[in-house]
């Protein structure tokens, strides 16, 4: 079974408060984009084997696909083994939830392979145990994330714009980024409705005003290259730009694919060590259709 695992970007991310359990409550708007990893899931006699063509990715129990396989095996109570071969295109530890996506699609694939008949709510509960971004990745498309990001409200809103993703050659620890955030106790305004209504209206100028990521300023202070990526995207023609998740990937927003290709070409000429992609938004329905769900 060969399946695609999609990247996501955060169109907005506000950090609301630190919780007693050490995590932070957030409010975010997430959107799936068509940058994908490919996972090949095949039966084997026993146990779980994960391989990955990127040596930066652990293939033992730290891998989210591995943990997803173990979780679903114990739930289903099967002795069957599974092998998951991951072909990585989504940059690792880059704010695009690549690992979370791999965990989510492994849950879906093994529910099918082992004929487990799990409901979407069962899968959501398992996804929640794997990580904050995994529940969103189970369905994808556009969604609001609350709590740690795991309380997901899936939306049918279509994103009418295109993106350019730029990843400079550095990695950011998500835990570190959250620890650095200075939470504004006053003047909190929800960006969710503003972002979603801008998308509904197809109003790019309005959308870019509301792009905001509270993790951005600490990451920028620590990694000035992220600020340079953002400015370069604007200089090369993006209407607006913001960091995704805990970075260091920055996305630029443009009206359509053609504009995205032009901006991407210009950015590639500025700096060859940055990885640059044209990325189109993908709806939950498109993901389901492409995977035969
Ligand atoms: P998020 O946006 O959810 O914070 P991220 O895009 O910043 O995620 P990931 O690419 O998901 O980060 O990887 C974060 C860490 O997770 C990596 O450093 C890696 O060691 C570990 N990891 C576990 N499983 C995977 C996987 N299947 N693919 C990539 N990384 C994985």
C-alpha cells in the first residue's frame, strides 16, 4: 500500500497561556499543502520495521510511524507485523508537521491493512496520543486547532491562494520555541475568524494583515536567517509571509500557482542553500479522493 502524507502550514498561530502540564494552549488555523512524503506500508511476519531515506529521521520507537503501528497493533490485538518505508520530501523539524503526517497516515493504512474497522473518533483518540498535530493530519484540509492544537474543528472553507515555502538550513526545537514565547496577557484578539473570513471573501490583502505567529519573534531573535527569508519572500513578490509552526519554514502567500512559480524562481536566485517549493492548498475531500478513501 503506497500512501501520501501531506505537510501543513499554520496560517495563524496564537499562544494563549501556559498550562499546568507544561504545554501551552494555542489557537491556530492549519492548512494542508501538496508537499508530500510517500509511505509504503507492507505486511511482514512479525514486529514493526520502519526505514527512511533521510538519515536525520530516527527509525526506532521515536518515529511517529513506528509508534502509530505499535499503538494500533495493541488496540487491534494482532500478532501481524508491518514494514513502513518512508520517502521524505517534507523537511524534518521544519514546522510543517511532517512526522505527524507520517503517524496519521500509518494509523489509516493499518486500520485498512488489518481490517480493524476503527471509527474516525477511535483514530482521532489514537492520533491524540501520538502528538498535538496528528489529529489534524488524519483528515487535513483546513481546520482550527485549539488546546495544544489537538482539539480540531475541521472546516469546509477552501483556500483560494497559493504558497511558496522556504526552508533555510537550520532546525528549531518546538519545545524550545514555546518556552521562549512572552505571552500577552492583555490585548488578546482572536485571529481565527479574521483569517477565515478573509479566505471566504478571497481577500488576499486582508488575509496578509492577519497572518500572525506568536512563535515567530523568539525564533527570529535566535535565528536571524528566518527574518531574512521572510523579507526575501516579500521582496520577491509575495503579498505576505509568516513562519509556519515553530519554523524555520516561512511561507509566502500569492494569488495563484503562476505567481507562486515566479516568486519561487526569484527566491532561488537570491540564496541557493534555502529549499524552495511552490505549494498549493489541498482540501480534505481532495486528500480522501487521492487516497481512495
Ligand atoms: P511540528 O510542526 O508538528 O512541530 P515539525 O515539522 O517541526 O513538526 P517534524 O518534521 O514532524 O517536525 O519532526 C520533528 C522531530 O520528530 C524530528 O526531529 C524527528 O526526530 C522526529 N520524527 C519522528 N518521526 C518522524 C517522521 N516520521 N518524520 C520526520 N521526523 C520524525
